[in-house]
C-alpha cells in the first residue's frame, strides 16, 4: 500500500471560554504523529464547528508546535485581496518555518460574499487573479502584475516567504475549471469526501487537461475525509459518507483509506464531527488503530 499521510481537522466547536483547547488538541496531534492539522475558512457561523480566520488560528498553532504542517482547508481566496492574501500567507510561512500548505477554493456561500462586499459571480476570476498576483509577489522583488482585479507596480512584499516560490498551494474543487486552476497555480489538488473512483477520475482528467509544460503527475493529490471512530458519538451528521461506512471498525476504515491511497491520494485530512471533549479520545484511537496499518 502506498504511504498515506494523515492529518486532522481542528473543526469541532471548541468552548469559547477555553480558547487554548484547540491549541492543546493540535499539540496532542503532533505528539501522536499526525502529519498536519487543518482549519477551514468561514466568516459567518456555519453550524459545523470552529469558524475562524485560518491564518490567525494556524499562527497560534505554529507557535505551539514544531513539526506539524499547517493546512488551510480551504481558504476562500476571493475574500482576501491579493496583497493581503500574499502577505498573510507569507507571514505564516515564515513564522512556522515553512510548514504552511495553502489550501484554496472559490467559496460558495452567497451570504458571506454579500457580507464581505465581494460579488459572488466574480469568485472564480478573483481566485485566479489573487493566486497569480500572490505568486508574482512571492517570486519577484519588486513585482509587477496586471490582472482583472489587481494591479501591482514595483511592489515589494513586506514579508518574503521562507519557502522558495511561496507556500505550496492545494486547489480545491472537482470541476474542469478547478482542475485547470490546480494545474496552473497548484502544487496539489484537494478534494472533499471522495472515494477511490473519484480520485481515479480526477487523476485521469488532470492528465487530459494538462497542456504544454504542465505536468499533472507533479501534483499532490489530497482530500478531506469524514471519520467517526467507533465508540465516539457524532455531534452532527457528516455531510458525506464517513470512512468505514455507517458502522465503522478499524479494519473497514483502513480498507477505505487504503483504497484511496491505491487510487493516488498521498494525504488525507480527517474531519471529525464530534464534540470537543471527544477529540482527544478520537485522535488517540486513530493513532493506535488506524495509522500503523497505513504506514
């Protein structure tokens, strides 16, 4: 079985009166050997867990850990002006010692776009514009850029990234537009709730869409996967089939994750729809019963 790196999402609804609980969970994940932790991006209450700015929370996680990779899963790129996106990502790349992986998407929630003053119909063009401008700022000092939404003239980013070329970008989405975006801007593709057949189809389609010097084989394939360990109550219904099915066991979870690895995934973020007080038990079970079989 190809090696599959496991990460864990920091999405449970953590108690507001104990803000360090999420940091303790991240430190515990590092101690248990997980590859990364992930934080989503919501401006308004989603009902699914922690709804914070991922740059802010992952900066705190960076200070509390030493090895874990830090994944935005996913950052809604159109909500961040290009210069702000480039500078905040570069800052986190520097303070974490190059541990940031910038998972990005176009977003979907019209209420958030309206509240942010960003036309939802422009989310695709703004994502492309902001990524292109950010990469210009990460790779050139000074940077010139002329895009549909961003213009730069001799711009020197305040904090150049420590990672050459800037933090790796994983582009989310299953459409041809998203896959072309991954080929153009990404070091990886990032899915959500996928099965092995979907991963196989994405690999095939990336190869078909690649043009010229683009090489689909260079992309890391990763995905978020729902998981509710046996014996741990789910706080909410997962918005997709969980790993291992409706009555999961270590064997059924390993089988599902193994199929994803065989199909081409190299990293999985486990999204645990459980209460904050059960996260420690859930991650310890995964580290003991699942991770050794995937090594």
